[in-house]
């Protein structure tokens, strides 16, 4: 069981990670004049740079090279790289289109989707309260589809893509830093080719100067890497339950940003959809707390 001091450190690291993830729409709003495809390409390339520096600085380079020699692992990471790049692209597009609320909805739904995927692909049994939580979330989505005639596809794509990404990474034995570095390395040729094509079309927003857009695009690597580093540092010091509670900080911050900073409309119908999902999450969280009462389960960092 983590000591009190270690747990306090873990909480601070986790708060930093989830806080940065929650505030990340501010960053993507600042670059919403850049094509989402170009932003993703820069995110891939600059993440390679920042993560490589981090891995070398923390003495993980030999371990990283061992992972590269495992062909089945690299093949699995290629698939996870494709999935996470789709997640990044849809999220960045949603922020630029003023659909942060729908993106936040996706990350509220995600824990329930992850449990459902665990049942389907890992033969994990769902308890009755977990089923209730999933049904309530489905009612919320169904309400929007039937009564409003629109499917919250951004939320569903984000929830399912991140759920499948987590499921796949759970099956791959690799630390989070090396894993993400390999994923971004595998995507790098595509990212470079796309940026080269943009340059040929005189459509590249990135300039080899110190203008604001260029500096912001370079920072995309830090925006990707720093929360992950904080998350991993916090996760190994926290129980699974506590970390599970803290994960709702990120979509909650995004929700508040959407409503109070970016003035996205939150009408009664949207609130009904959110309410079904929030009630489901309350049941889900309380049930998790009950199941782990008196237990301390260290969370693996991979």
C-alpha cells in the first residue's frame, strides 16, 4: 500500500496530469487556424523529439531499443498508433469547431466503454451496477438520437477510440513512454510526407521562424508528453480507485471551459443527455468504491 507521503505526491502528479488534459482545449483553440491534420502531424513529430529526450535523460534508452526488436510488439503498437491518431484528429477538429462539450461527453463515457470492451474482449464479468451505469449512458445517447435526431458522433468516436486504445495497450507489455515513442515513430513517415506535401502546396502553417504559430506547434510535443509523464508518476503511487475518481477532473474542466469560457450552448436537451451519463457514473463510481473498500490496488503505469 502506498505510504501517506507517496500518496500525496501521487495526488499532486495526477492532479497535474488531469488538469493539463482538461485545459488542453485552450491550446488547441490557439492553433485552430491550422488544419487539424497539420496539428496532428506536428504533434507526432515533436512528441518523438520530447519523448526521446526524456527516455535518454531517464536512462531508459537500452530498454527502449529492446522493445524495438520485438516485432509483434511493434506491430501491435502500429495498430494502437493508428487508433490514437484518429482520437487526436477528432478531438482537435471538435475543439476547432466549437464542440468541446461533445468531446467532454466522450471522456465522461469512456470509463463505461472501457468496462464494456473488457467484457467483450477480455471475458470480464460485469456486475449489476456496472450494467446499470452502461444502460443509463446508452439511454442518454439514445435520447439525443431519437428526440433530437442527431448522434453525438464526436463523443462516441472519442470514447470508443480511447477505449480500444486502452484495451490494446493493456495487452502490450511496454512502458507508457517507450510505447508512445514507438507509436509516434511509426507515424512519423506519414507525418513528414504530409508536411512536405503541404510545403509543396504553399499551405504549410509552420515557418522556420519564431512566430507564435510555429512556437505553438513545436509545443505540441510538450502538450502530449508532459501530462503523460505526470500521469505515470502519479499512477504508480495511487490506488486504482483513487486514480479512477481523479480521472473525471479532465472532462469536468473541459465541460466548464466549453460553457463558461467558450460559451458553447448547453440547452435542456444536452443537459438531459449529460445527466443520464453523470448518474450512471455516480453509480459506477460508488460501486467501484464499495468493491475496493479496504483494499489498496497499485495502478500499473503501462
